[in-house]
C-alpha cells in the first residue's frame, strides 16, 4: 500500500504543480499594462509590502489603497457623470414641479437637453449647485438609489454610446483586483457624491458601499405616517471630498493613512502628498490623459490642452516628479483602455 | 491499489469527521451565555441569515452588525471612559498652559483629581464640553493617538482596579466573534469619540479603525515647517453619533442598514428602530444592566435605579417589548461578565 500511495501522491503533486503553473499564467498581473516604469512601480510596491519578513512588509490590516474615481477609474470628459445625472434628472423634476419650467437655471437645462449646446455655457457653478441640490436632496435614501440606478441603466455616454459604467479603465480594474488579491482593501475617494457612487461601485469596481468615501451630504432621520423610520437626503454638506478634504475624509471614514493612492488631477494632490508622507513603503500615482485618440488629452501639464474638468497642472506634474510619484501615461502605459476594445 | 486507496480514504474521512466534531465542541457558540430567549434569538438569527437557500438568507456582503460601545460592549459606570480620559488629561494640559490652573472648569477638575469628589457635582455639561475640546483638539491626529494610548495603558477603573480595556463583557466579545465567524462585518457605532475608540478597538474588540463609527470632530490638513503634511484635530462637530445621529452616521460611514444591532440606552433607540425596519431578517437587542452585584444596576426601566449615564427608560423597554426587540438581562442571560472572572 505504501508504494501505491506514494505513486498516487507523486502524480497528485505533479498535477497540483501543473495546475498551479496554469493558474500563475492565467493570473499574470496587469496584462493590459505595457512593461514600463509605471507597471514596474506597482509590481515592486506590492511585492515589497507583501513579502513577509522583508524590510517594507505591511501587515494585512494596514493595507489600504485609495483611488480617485472621475478620470482615474473611469472617463470624466466631456463632463463628470454625476453632473450629467443631475442635468438629465431635470425633466422629471420639472414634471413633478411644473413651476420650475420657466425658472433659471432649470429652463436653461431644458434648452440644453433639447439640443441647444450653447446653453451649457450659460450655466455657472452656482447654477450647477442649485441643480445638484434640487436633484440629489429632499428624497429618501432609497428613492434616490432607485432613481440613480434607473438612470445608470439607461444613460449613454455621448461619444461611445455606451453606459457610463462600461467606461471604466481596464488597466485600473486590473490594479483594483491585483491589490485586493494581495490583501489590500480598495477604497474609492472621490469628489463625486458618496451616495451616487455607492449605487454602482460594488458591481462596477468590486468596491462595497462602506469603502466609498465621497462628497457627502447629511441625512435626516424621520418617520413615515405609520411610524416607519427613514432617512431623507438633506442639502447640508458634511464632507467636501476634494483637495484637503480628501485626506480629511480618509481620516474620517477610514482612520488610517493609505499605502498606495491613485489620482489624476489637482483635486488629488493632498491625498497623494498625505499618502507619500507616511512611514515605510508608500506609492502615489497620477493618471495623465495624453491619449486623444483612444480617450482624451488634457492637462495643461506637458503642453496638453487645458480643461476645467479634471485639471492636471504643470505644477502638479512637477511636484510628482520632484517627490517620486509615478505618472501613468495612458498613451504609453496602457495596452488597452476599455474592456470592450479587447473583444 | 483501488482497495487500498479506498481504505485510506475511509480512515482519512473518519479522521476528518472526528476532528470536525472536536472543532464543533470547542467552538460551541456563546459559551458565556445561559440558555434562554436572548441566546436563542441570536443563534436563530445567525442560522436563518446564513442558511443558503433559506427564506431569510442574507448574502455575505450585506451582513452588517452594529454595536454601541459604552454599556453594551464595556462598563460605562460610574462614568464614560472617555470622560475620565478628558478629566485625567487636565493636569498635563495645565502643565503646558499654567494659566489654566486657576480658571474654571480646569481648577475644579484639579480639585476633583486631588480627591475632592464633591467637585464632580460642580461640573456642568458645558464644562465637560469645554474640557473635551481642550483635551481632544488642537493637536495632530498622531499626537492624540500617542496620548490616548499611553493613558489607556496606565489608567485603572476605580472599582476593579484594572485597565478599562479589560472591562469588556465576555458574552459580547463572544457575539462579536460569532458574528464574524458567520461572515458578518462588525461595526462599533458609539456616541463616544471616533478617534478615541479607534485607538484600542482593533486590539480590544477585533474591530479595525475603519469599522468604528463615532462622534466625530473634523480635522484640518496642513504642513509642518519643512513641508510635511499632517492633520490637526479641530473643535468642529462633523457627526454627533447619538440618537438620530446613529442611523445618520451608519448611512454616512457604512451606507447599508445593519441586519443586527446591539445597544443599551435611549441613545441607541433610533439605531435599533432603523435596523428593525429593514426588509428580511433583522434583530435589535438591548443590554439591561440589572446586576448590581457583578456589575451595576440602572434603568430606570423595570424599577431599576435611575441614572444619567446610560439611561434605559421604561418607554424604551416598552418599545422593545412591543416591537419584538430582545432585552438581554445581564443577571439572567450572562454566565460570566468579564473574562478575568472565569480564570
């Protein structure tokens, strides 16, 4: 029996080794990334922080990774998805409150949606805020979720004619999965609305609601007529999760400093500084949109066209280079941008 | 070979079954609980929500459990631990700012700490707030963590003469572990300070910082002279995590409704209502301090002595009974209260 068992075990072991090799090939990390300094920096960081006994080992509970969303995980041009949501909710809003049809800025939005693109220029930041408050507050948390989910299922990006949730960057989806496979907890830390992003983050990125940190409005606890409690979304800003608000929001919601953080614009600068200033191995990265053909090109860093949506200034670029942050070139570092390209 | 292998497999299987039975005995859940309706309610809830294909099955990602801390997970009498912290930080504060030694309420605290117990009566809620702001804000997040950690290592509870972190309830520690072993994410949702509880929650309860929701003050991002970024704790209330603030805080920080929630006072009422109002299996529980001998007895529910610290009113008791919440009697439901008792 012993000899037979030995043979069985040997062939079993050979099978396991063969299987493991197959799995390793199948799971080669970051397949949509070209070999280069950005891919190498990520791979080296993960190896260093997960090598038990190594000088840069990070215990699993401290493995926190944070990602900006707009322009870092998915397309933000020509306009942030959530702003499109607020604008496209206006017709339903006007239907329930017809008196708004002739009131600015709601009338301007109606013109815009009827094809008058010049109307967009008329909208000020104060107008956008007014529209945001009218479309994002005053309803129960559950009603908002239903409305946002429905819009996301139907709305299409003007260029690709695809749902916004399909316009995530495949290389970044791979980074999310690769970090999670190595024990990192992946957080979204976005200037976008926390409740909005939570509606799709789990399905779209594998990031659960409790790992979405975003610009947050308050809620108010109350009861229905028959005594059932519910939360109403209020026009009260609890967290402005942009600029210095990002490290402040990270402290509020996570309570630990990230070991790795990804951004793409000046709104991410403080998060990347804060990450990099921690002890031990820390990696800060910026996605540079330098691929007009496959996606968009904007900066104004490195002579790219200027933009108000996701600005990446030369000063930010210089800070990155000075402090050892990694700048990811969409054009050079990414083999493909979207998963539908590779099909 | 086949027959031999079969024998091997059979004996292996027998071994596994024997081992599994041993593990099951060793891991019998909630050993510090007496058999009774409270223990039964918890066991039945967990079985129902984790039985795949069952009518009350809850998918793992939705398994959220929330726990009040003071009076639910650890002793809150004669005074909340964090209030003791703030009071006992006053000498160090006065040392760095000697002008405070003769200024109210700091002089009153010094008298109190020098043994004048009557001085406690002089302190108003406004005084406590003033002391809290002076001892909890104005320093970096890291400095606060060092100060709190040091105090926790040295401070002793006046009755048991043990560190506060040893005065957690063993039956509740078992519930935390039991729920986690069944795929629940366990959160602390406390009226206490979020940053304070985070200092010890991971070691004391196995609850990481990102799963502590508490009363939260804001922070402010800034730079040291040599350009290193840091966060300063500010006297700005971001979340008052009591009463209606608990469900509001749960929405802000977790974004999902708990399936099971534990509290012990009127400050937990809204969290328990909100939990119970969700769809499917939901369980709300209240710890009743009815054991003057082993811990404390206070209500004023059910004729227990009244208290300002962790008030459990008769109205709350009646609401619990009316709505099918479970009231846990410390006296009848818990075999032991503290882990040091059973040694």
